[in-house]
C-alpha cells in the first residue's frame, strides 16, 4: 500500500533547532512512575476514527486559506521538510481526561513552526491587526479543531509535527502531519492527519466538539497525578514511595504537595524540570503507619497559582479537582 511505503521511505531531516537535552534528573528511578518520554506504543490515543486513516505522503497536501490569507497556498510534505524544523518535548493532554486519568503523555516532536508558515500566507494575529481569530484545522477524515490564532502565533512552539520520538508519526498519531500546540487541550489544537487550515472567526464557525457542548477555548488546567501507589494497594508499613507527574503546559510546575488523610500539606521532592511545556515528576517518602489512608496531591504552577480543589467535570473545558488514592497499610 502507498501509505505504508511512503512512511517506511520517509527520511526525516535533522532539526535546525534541536530539543534541549532532557535534564538527567527529570526521570526518577521509582518503579511504576510514568516514563518521562512516553513511548509511541504507550501514548494515549483519542480520536473519532473507526479506522485509522492511512495517508499516502506522496500525494498528501496541506492547504492554507480563508479570512486574511492574502497568499493562499498548498504545501507538499517535501516542501515542509525543506524548511528549518524544530524539535521539542511537549506534553499533550486530552480535555476528556478525568482527574487522575491516563489521557496525557509527553513526546519529542519534530515539526515546522506554524507561525512562520501562516505569516508567509499573509496571516496576522488579531493583536497585529489580523481579522481572523480562529484557526480551523481540518483532517482527511473530516474532523475539525479550532485554535486561537493569537495563541499559535504568540511565540510558543506551535508546529506542524512530522516526527514523534525520533521517527515519522505513527499512523495512529496522525501520519504524515499533525498539529501540536503547547498549552491547549488536544481537541482545540492537535489535529491529526491534517489536510487544511482555514482562517476564520470564533463567531463564524464552530468546530466538531464545540457543536457538541465543549468550550470554544480550552487552555490546559494545572493537574497532578499519583502514579504509585495504585488505588487500593496494600503496602507494608514503613517507608512507602509515593510518586507521580504534574503538568501545567506553558506555565510549568514549581511545587507539588501531598497530604495524608486530613494532615498538613507536605512538600514532595521535585524532579528536574525539562521545560514549561512538559510535565514534571515528583516523589515523596512517606512513613506509613498501619491502617487505611487517603493520599491527596496538589501542584503549583509557574505563576504561583495552586491547583484548585474545586471539582469540575470534563465537559465543557477540562476536569479540575485533586487526585487522591486510598491505600491500606498493613
Ligand atoms: N483528525 C483528528 N484529530 C484529532 C482528533 C480526532 O478525533 N480526529 N482528536 C483530538 C483529540 S480530542 C486529542 S486529545 C488528540 C489526541 O492525540 P493522540 O491520539 O495522538 O494522543 O488528538 C486530537 N486530534
Ligand atoms: Mo482530546
């Protein structure tokens, strides 16, 4: 099949701007903690595709058109690959992730900076007089996702990704090209199998999930998750390693605290921070006494804001509240 051959034959260029090395201390040596870089096969998958689209990279095109696009264009994959590529570690999160849930992962993405491509087509962000405030990405299977034009052009590493963790995108994750925008939930940014970018306004057009009660704008909320111990674990009394991840893309994580039952909040040890766009690991050596205990976690982001205890459902703009795990110490 053409798609499989085109993927096997794809040689990705080296990035003009490589990702900074992940600091040695970013990955804790704690059994059961999430890997800092999520392998592709373990990376969560959320989409509406009943059958994964198999796109032939040789005939694939990306069209850029719409409001304020003075030079509409169509790009081939080779044209995109000829541009200077950036490589970045970015944590992706799904708006339908429940507190403590699995729909979050970090990958090393290789891609074309989106802002430069848009500027080349004549697009200006609203703050620079642009008339379009919404970028609608359309996939080969008809999905639509809308991002704020201001966000994708504000200097963050918004990209058209062609690579994930050192290889071409897996078909499940959007081969040959997908969008990745740090700081926005996937449904308002991370279009897989992208085919078209249309510039429009939030007033004029509601993309797929917005028509189904989800918010038009959805920046990622600060969250933290206990990876170990697992719910209803029965650790032995004494030192128990509690560990997990916390994320607040664009803002970073500056503090993680734990509470045992209704006790005082205690600082967890933070692993090294990679970037503000990636999650951060943490651990806590708990001197566990026998009996049933609830462990609760909360994170503080780079602006100093503490993760809210206010519980919210995933609809319309992402779950909030604090993750807790009940264990029985024997
Ligand atoms: N074409 C297409 N792109 C899509 C989706 C989809 O259903 N179809 N789902 C979005 C959602 S809701 C999320 S959270 C991310 C998930 O990306 P992943 O499956 O690579 O983790 O893809 C986004 N891109
Ligand atoms: Mo999502």
